[in-house]
C-alpha cells in the first residue's frame, strides 16, 4: 500500500501534519488534492487546518517552497473546482442523493444541518458554509439537486472559495512569521491537530445528545427549502 493510500484510508487522515509528512516532496500538491476531495466528497478531512498549515510552512520556506501568491491561487482554484464537481454530481444524481438511508459516511443529520443552513441563510449559505465543516461539503450537492442557476452558484462559490482558501492560507503565513510562534512550531502544529478534530467531535456529541431535525424528514419539506432558497432567481 502506498503512502497516499495509508493517508486517505488509515491513520493520520485527521492530522494535517501527518498528511504533509506522508506526501513528502509532493506536500503542496497533496494538500491541493485533499482540499479538492474534502470540499465535495469526504467532509472529515482537515480542510481548514491544512490550509493554515500550508501557509505556515510556506513562511518557513522548508517543507513547501511554492510562492505564497501561487499557492493561494492554486488552492482557491482547487476549492472552487471541487464545488463545481459537487454541484454537477448533485444535478446529475438528483434528489435521490438526499433521500437515501444512513450509510457509513452519509448521515441524515448532515442533510438536516445542510437544509437548516440553507433555510436560515438562503443563497448566502454558499459563501458562509465555507467556514462550517461538513456543511461545506453537502451544500454544493444540495445546490446541484435544487438546480440553483449555475452562474449564480459559480459566483457565490468563487467568492466563498477565495475568502476561505486564500484567507486561511494567508493567516497561517502571517502567524508563521511571528517569532514566538515560529520558535514553538511543534506546539502550534499540535494545536492544529486539535483544531481539525474539534469540529468532528462537536458534531458527534450533538448527534448523540439531540434528535434529528424533523423539519426535513419528508422529501417535500426538503423540496420547499430547495425551491425557496436554492433555486431562487430573484
């Protein structure tokens, strides 16, 4: 089994530092691949903390030597491209994708949360969801299922993807130049690992302590949100 398979299928897939180390000389391109996968297919990869770590490592000019501006452009394109793929899958598969029973990776709680997010924020959810783990993966599928006008989807996706991918990477780069943090990079990376695990732990606790949102149990209830907030052309 290759290092890439070990990263994606076995231990270390929640740890951004382990991901970077496993990819070795291809660390940056490995990060680009993970961001692409996380944004439309597998919501439990550490997207936020990985972007932060890439920026931090660029500031160190050791593990990743790609120019900062180029890294931001490529990561942003990867994030937006991933959304386009997710939209296409949602549009192609149709509403059945949100009516299937629970599986190992597809939980009805995630669907509930996605529709509740759309219900609360409307089309702005495409931008805001970038900063909400799990929702940012499912919301592009929901946009495709609801046939949101592609131009509108692409515009909001580009805004959200640019702010998220570029902004978090720049944050990591700037903090990496702070002497106190640079001198304690091991502690900072340990914090990144915790950061990547916390959202998943919170979601797991919520799922155990609360019942599913019954507002979206029936297809017609989800359809109302899709009609009102996803396919809105006003």
